C-alpha cells in the first residue's frame, strides 16, 4: 500500500507509520508522517486497516496528523472549568444576563463544578465528552459517588453530599460552562443539550404551616432565655418576617434600611436594586438593634470588618428544638409566599413582597404601588409575627 510503512529504530523497535501529502495530494502540498502504533502492540493486519482509513481521509483533503495534534492540545474539562472561573462566570438568564455573577453565586457554582465535575469528567478532553458521558455523570452524582467529608483545616471541613438535587444543579452549571466554550469556539456544540437529563428542580416547594412556625417561634424564645446570640435570633426572625434571602438579611447595611417608611432598599441583589416592605414586627426588630460605631452593617461580625456569620450554629439548634430537621432559611421565604397566597393576597403583591423580578413577571409588578404593597406585607407578616410570639401589642410598644 503506497504511503504505508514501518520505521525501525536503532534499538530495534518498530513502529507502523503512514506518509501522505495534505490537501488531497500534489507535489507542492506539505508532507506528513503519522505513527499508527508499535509492532507487537499492533499487528500488521490492524496497522494496514488503520493506514487505509488514514490515507483515504488524506486523499479527500483531511489532515489526520494535524487533527491528532489538535486533539492533544485540546483543553481538558478541568482546564475549561479554570478558564470559566477566570473569564466566563456570567449570569446566563433573566434580567441580569451577561453581567458578572455575584460573589456568593460564583463561589457556590465553582464549588459544585470542582467537587462533582472535575472528579468525574476532569481528565476528559472537552471535545470527547458526549451525551452518554453527561447522562452517566448525572447518574453518578445522584448516587452519591462524589460525596465526601474531608477535614482541610483545624476548624474547616469540606462536606459534599451529592444526590438528585445536586445533580440537577451541577448539570445546569456544566451546561453553562459548555455554552461558554462554544462562544469561545473551543468546541462545536454543547453535549449537555443533547443529553436526556433533568435540569430543573422539583416544582413542589417546601414551606411551613402556621403550627410549625409556632414551634419555630417557641424555639427562638427558648434560645433567647438561654442567652443565645441576639444577632443570630434577630436575623432568623427577619428571614421569617420579610422573606428575604439569607444574606440579604445577614449582610444588611444601615444605608439600606428606611425605618420611617418601613422599607428595605437593597441596592445590589441578584436582580439588581430591590425595594422590600417591612411589617411592624420587622421594624420593631430592627429598631432594637444597636448601631456599632465604625461598621455600616446592621449585624456586624464580632471580629473583623465583615457581617455576622454565626447563624449556622444557632440555626442548627433552632431546627432541633422545633423538630423541623429539613427547614432552611429559604424555607421561610417560601413560607411567607405561601402564607400570602393562602391569605388571598394577589400574586403581584406577593411577588413585590418577595422582591421577585423576571421577564414574565416584570410587567405585573411594575404597577404595584408602595401603599398596597406595605399593607399586604403587614397582613401576611402579622400572622407570622403571632406565630413567632411577637404580638401586635408587643410590636407596637417596641416600635
């Protein structure tokens, strides 16, 4: 077969090779040599079959040697994650599409990628990953194959649980990474889009009944009598009364609080600037908080210049006392929303209380006035305040 041969080294080792000219041949076309494999590992018949395929490809204008070199230089998935970290962490959807991710969102996204994607797919070339690989990856994460509990410092552990919820989140993250690679022309297509995997979370949201909120309120009161940190209790109560996200309360600054009008004016949320109404119970809690000189945070940390970050320990105690092991701060946000709808509040007012902002809802929320929004917040929050043992009389006295 013309172009097929064997190269013999001084050591005596033999390697099957092909020799061809690029661009379909011609005397002026560059000449290429390409190794097929070592004799002994590859038989003569196997080498001849492979040579026939390579020479046929070269004859129609392909360049197998250049293609092999390109594959060898192709990024691995772990390298792509690093590049995404450096220049690609942008919001993919919604009102803030194209803007850089918030620091917390970026940290969680990259943690999921590095704890799930890198261990399972990190060594693969990005062009080698196909739909079957994605489906296998999701299955492995769902089964907990990436779960771990490692101590990385004297007072720090990395706990990765995996499971179906983690798989849904991380496959969305991986899809965003591949979309970034497509935009950078590093790969031709996104394999996640071709995979038969579920990318959305369960539609059923967990929320508490008023009876469960009462147990939560009793746990708060018990911890207060036991001398628990007042900042942690105030933050947790505000989660329930405002429906704000975890750090929207914990990292709240005094310049975002308008107690006279009963409003939170949050300048930098996931959806941009957001105005949230405060009920009388929420105003009373904030009124009781003392200003700390030299800090703009409502709940400054005990040491350093950051906001208070000790709610995790208190929250674990609250859940145990209230016998609500699965409740999270986000559960309280869903609880306020469900309480609002169950109380007959319009969806537009409920969305305004929670600070929702998305393309399909913007037109509805645009015409919500502050007065009805505050009245709705008061009607809803008063139910939760009562369950938390914050009576109207006590609330007004504090205010």
